[in-house]
C-alpha cells in the first residue's frame, strides 16, 4: 500500500467516524485530543499495518487503546476502507477475518474461528451489538445482522438476519445503517 492509498483510507475511516474531513492536520489534532477514540484507534491501526518509521509508535498507541476499550483486532486482519466502530468497546475479531468496505461493527461483537478460517464479510454490512459470527462463513454485500444474532451459516447479499441461530428475515431493508460514505 502506498502512502497516498493509506491517506485515502484514513480519510474515509475518519469521515465515517467523525462526520467531516477538514484535512490531515486538523484530523491529527483531533486524534491527539481524543487519544482513546474510535478514530484514533483506526488511525493507529492503519499506520501500524503500513509499517515504516511510525509503526512502533502506532503499535504502542494501538495497544493502549485496545486495553482500555477491550478491543482485539489483530494487525493481520484485512479491513476495507470506511470501517465504523459503533460505541467502540468489547470487539474481538479473528486475524483471518476479511472485512469489506464501509462496514459498521457494533459493541460486543465477536468474529471467530476454531479451524483458523474466520468470516469473509462483504461491503456495506451492518453488524449489530452482541453479534457472534462463527467459523468460515460468507456475509454478502449490503447485509444487516440484527442485535444478538449468532451467525453460523453464510448470508446472501441484501439480506437482514437475526436470531440464534441467525435466520433470514427479509431482503427489504439491508444495509440501512450505512451512512457517510465518501471517497
């Protein structure tokens, strides 16, 4: 990933979290003034993934935020641009998880795997609070996963699922919580 691509991803992440983008310098000031915020976490996560001279500082800050907020998102996790972390606490994601662009992940979410292959999540997916996604399932694009769902099977595009185990409720209102998308 180039620095230009990284800046673009940071811009989209920041915009989705804060609701505006006034430039890199104001964003850095905001992150320094809000050191344990979702936007700070995502900023340091992206910098640590890129590597280079700032990787150590980013990893130290990332570890601090992770401990305070009980977040476990390993650097090996592949995450598309525009991730939104709602209420920003108690999120555990397996390092083999692949998350698409413009996804929302709410608090108390668990994405795990026993066999080493976690979920592949499409673009514009809303994952409600207290959701568990178990094993190697595929979550399609524009999917809404309701609060408290336990997803054990793949979910097709444009579906709304809920329940234990999660079942398809409809195909009418998928991805409705996805907002603030810029490129």
